[in-house]
C-alpha cells in the first residue's frame, strides 16, 4: 500500500494519506459485466477481422491469441443461454 503526502494550502504542514490502489479488471471480469448485445458485437467484430486476414495466413501464435479472446466471450454467451455459431 502506498503512502502519499498532501501539502496544505500555502504550504503549511503536511498530512499523510494512505490510499489503496484500484484493482485492475481482468478481461474475463470485463466480459462478465457487458450486456449480451455488446458481447455478440465483439464476437462478430473479431470474426470479421479474422475473415479479412484470412484463416490460412494467420500464424499459430495469433490463433492462440484470438482463441484466448474468443473463449471468455463464447463461454459467457453460452452461460446466458445464447446460441453461439
């Protein structure tokens, strides 16, 4: 935990303030918080980008990266009862 010092107006005295840093949202937490239409929109956007590049020309590392982004979205949509292509 970090400690910060706040100087009073005109520089008279200092006050010590303890401030807790905000936790970062993980990608899965962010996906869980989105509405269904936004998840479907993300899913179609990623699929369109893959189609533009061409599935044959994508490297294995890129395929893994795409799969790690698609997996939380598809699992969340399936959890909500939506049908995923």
